[in-house]
C-alpha cells in the first residue's frame, strides 16, 4: 500500500508541474489549486506522465525484483515438478519390483507343488550305481590298457624319492625309494626301498628292502641282500637273508649263504649245505599230497593166534 500512496503523490506532483506557473504570474492571477484528478484518469494518462528520475529508478528496481521473484518461483516449481517426477518413477519401479517378486513367488509355489505331486520312484538311485559301474569299468580299461614298455628308468645312487612309483617299463633302483613301486617290467634293486615292490621279475643284489615283494615271475635275492617282508613269486633263488614267509608256486632254491626266518610254501625246495632255516617248510604245491597219500593208506590189522 505504501508504494501506491507514493505513486499517487508523485502523479499529483507531476500534474501540478504540467501547469505552467509563468502564465499564472504574467496574468497576475494567483495560482489556483490543482484540480483533483481521479486515480482512473491518472492511470489512463500514465503513459504521458513523466515521473521523477528517483521514482523511475525505484520503479525499475521494483520490476527487476518482481522478475527475479517470478524466476525464483518458476525454478522452485520446476524443482518440485522434477521431484514429483522422480517420486513417480520410484513408485513405478517399486510397483514393478513387487510384481516381479509376486511372479517369482507364484513360480516357486508351482514348482513345489509339482515336486510334491511327482512320485518318489522317479528319482531312483540307479544313476549313482551306473556312475560307480562306469568308474569300475574305466579302471578295468586302464588296467587292461597297460602294456610293458621297452624302457628302463634309473634311480641313481645320489637320489632319494619319497612317494609311490608306477612305471610301464623297467626300473633300476640304485638310490633310495621311500614308497611303493609298481612296474610292468623288471625291477633291479641295488639300493634301499622302504615300501612294497611289485614287478614282472625282481632281482636284488646287495639291497636293503623293508616291505613285501610280489613278482609275477622269478625272484632272485643275491648275497648281502636283506629283505624284511613276505615274498610271493613263481620261483625263487635266495642267497641272502629273508625275514618273512616265502610263498612260491614253483621251486625254491636256498644257497649256502641263505638265512631264512619264516615259513616256506613251495612246489619243491632245494636246500644247499650251509643254509639256515627257522620255520616250517611245506611243499603244498607239489603234485603229490602227503596228506591225501596217508589218508588213503590203511594198514592191515594184526592177526590173533587161535588156541
């Protein structure tokens, strides 16, 4: 309201200035009071009225203030509209997420229902058995596919191996092996073995073996060799020391320097003069069985003299 009152005073002052005072002075007439002008008439003639410089400057500042106020209101409105749009987008996204979750829950319910309706017999344990049978067949194929190779692996005297050894060929052990040995070829031992040994043929000369020995063919234990373990082979010639049972399907020859502490089972036994044996010696694989022979033998009874 203060602005309009100031404007009214400025307008009235401007109207008074429009009446020339010089004419009033020339005629000698006293200046008449300025006619009262209504606000409507002043507003109609506002374009023809020149305001003082100070008033014009205030008007310009006021218009600039109004424009800045309008721009601020517009920016605030734009920000509010953006916020409302973001809120709407978030609400739509939440709605979509809720719909997706509802669909997933329905699918899970349907799957659970189908699993409940399906009979138990549809899930037999046969596949596991098939897998086991496949694994066994695979192992058999691997075992059958192994063929002896014409090559020889050498473990030198300065070498020590800790772990099992598997070879398709022959092995010469001059060093030390702490583990089992499985070879399809021959096994020549002049070093030390701490473990079981298996090969097509085994020859030990000045060897130290702590473990079981299995040979698919012949086995020869030379002098100065010490074996602590059982021996299984088709034939054996022993000139060293053996502490363990000897099970041989064929003949066993004990040289004069042989020392055996254990039972011997064989088809035939040749013991040279000087060999020492502590244990039972049985030719259970011989063609003639002493047990069956004596079971069949029936001695005649003694006749009593009549008086």
